[in-house]
C-alpha cells in the first residue's frame, strides 16, 4: 500500500499525495548519476589538458603526477561539485525535478506542498554527500527505509519530501454522500466546458462538500465562495452568472463530472 502525505490547500481542503518509494528514488538517482558522470568526464579531461603544464604542477606533490593520475584527481574533485550543482539548480529551476525525477514522474516538495526554493535545494543537496558517500555506509538509504515518509537526511534538513507527480491518494468516499441531483445552476455552456476540470480539482471539491457540515459557518461560506469563483470562471469562460449559489454549484459540478468521467 502506498504511503501518503497530507497537505492542506489554500481552500482548507486536505489532499493526500502519494510518496515516492526508495526503489523509485533509486532509479531516478541512477539516471541522474549517469548524466553527472557523462558531464564530469569531459570537464575533467578539459581541466587536465589545461593544467598539463599549468599552476597545478607547481603545487608540492603534483609535479610528479602522471596525466592519468591528474585526471582522476580532478575527476574526484569535479564530480561532487557537479552533483551538488546539478541537483540544486535543477530542483530549484524545474520546480522540484531533475532529469531522473522527471523521467520517473517524481517531484520534491516542501512539507506544506509548495515547491522548494534555491535555499531549500542547497540545504537538501549539501547533505547528499553524506547520504550517498560510500564511506558513510549508505546512511541515506538506511534513514530513508526507516522513515515513515521515505525521507533521507537531506529531506529532514530542508523540510522536504519526494512525491509521485500527479498521484493523489483518494480515500473511500461513499457514493450516497453525493446523491443524484437535478441540475439547477449549470447552464449548457458550463456543461460543455466541464471537461476543463481535472480529477484533482474534483477531489478537492468532494473533500470540501464532505467536510462542509463540520466547518464553522463563516469558514464554510468563505471556502465555498473561493472554490466556486475558480470553477465558475473556467465553466463560463471568465464571465459566470451573478449570485450563483456556491455550494449548489459545487455539488452539481462534482455529480455531473463523476457521471461523465468516472472511471
């Protein structure tokens, strides 16, 4: 059974996101490592060529190194820096993804569900050398397997975790909670545009409708208003009718969407 992480959306609706397991993360890391190795070799070769008779040879102990030994020394220096820069920059620029994570449809997020900024990415990946260095005996993998959220040390330090992109764990919701209803609010235009919505939006609406009776009245009205405004702009091409009954609109949207697109 997949492990999940629950976040609260700005509309105060809880969403359960599926966490990436250690095997998926290992495959993504393998892809990224191959990319890093492919980049590090020509960089180290270039530095070796440029340093053949350059300042490195003036450092005590370096003057007697062969070209091959100098290459491996530079390679061992370049590779960790490249790994750190590669993961940090891509995760901050690609909204929590690297090439490996994109291939596996994984994404790094912060604990609150937001995308990690550059600072969080730097902290997260600074710990990568400890997590994956052979000398530390695979401490990252050990911590990840023992963690309930499959976190490694870098995730704990940066307040991040890795999820399966686009995968939301849907808890059981009995159909009788949303009985058959007669359409009173949705117009033909809105019905035609219903396909603009996606499963994640409908899930958020369903969560709200199920929790609405337990919410304080002011929070219930505010949340229904915010959700209805976003949905109605999509359904009516940015020009929704005035004075829409918010919760009724949400109920009709969820019911009709499930009738049309239910798997």
